[in-house]
């Protein structure tokens, strides 16, 4: 995969940007409170099929991309998710982005 190093660099940059928000005690507290109030996964699949999976991740519906702080802290933008559902969801989104990128390269 020749494109990988460049993408990794971008990801690392983003990870550095997000560190202060995700590790802040404010976020830890809000996150814990949110998951206490939303104990079950609220992803599309779990909602659709009535699956009862424990929520342990706070997902941001509109991606903040580690750049938009208002989106990060906006509770209306949060969704309780099971980490497995979250991984699947993130992977699906990344695959969609990859497909678009591939298509762009083909044009
Ligand atoms: Zn789910």
C-alpha cells in the first residue's frame, strides 16, 4: 500500500490535536455521565434490531476531525456506542472515504 505512510502522518497529526480534549478530566467526567445515562449502544444496527449491547464509547455523529472543538463538546452531537459497533462504523466510513479517493484517482 504505497499511500499508507502519508495517511499515517495525517492521522498522527490529528491524534496530537485531539489529545487535550480526550484526556481532559472534563471529558472523562462528561463521558462517564453520558454513558451512565445512555447505557446501551445507540448505533443504527442496535437500534434497528433492538440489540442490547453495553455502550462504552461516546461517538460524535458529526465528525469533529480533531479540529472543531464545538462539535466535540456538543452533547447533541454525541451517541452512545459499543466499542465493537464503533470500530465497525469507523471502518465502514474509512472504507467509503478510500473508495471515493480511489474513484478520484481513476478519473
Ligand atoms: Zn451497536
